[in-house]
C-alpha cells in the first residue's frame, strides 16, 4: 500500500510541477496495478497459510489414528497358539 500511495503522489507531483498529464496517468495506472497485485498477494499468502494448517492437522490426525502393533509374529519355524501351526 505504501508503494501505491507513493506512486499516486509522484503522479500528482508530475502533473502539478511539470504539467505532464501522460506521466501522471502512467503513475496513477501503475499505482492501481500495484494495489491490485498487493491484494492478490495477500489473498494468496493467507490461503496458502490456511491450507498448510489444514494439512498439518490432517497429518497429525492420521498419525494419532495409526495403530501400533503390540505383538510380533513368531519367528519362522516356531509354533504359536496365536498363529496356529
């Protein structure tokens, strides 16, 4: 926002001091483009932060839901009552 305000001031100064309407118009158009780009960038950053937080929450939930085996299968060749052999 600071850049666009500065560009608007430059455009106004160019017209008031030098009476150059083309330069004024160029600075004002560039100020508008700068405002629009900064708004889009702000939206992009906030959306990407939101999506990264959602991804982190989902990965934490998946880790919590994962079951960890408490028993190991018997080594090959051993008979166990649990594995019927």
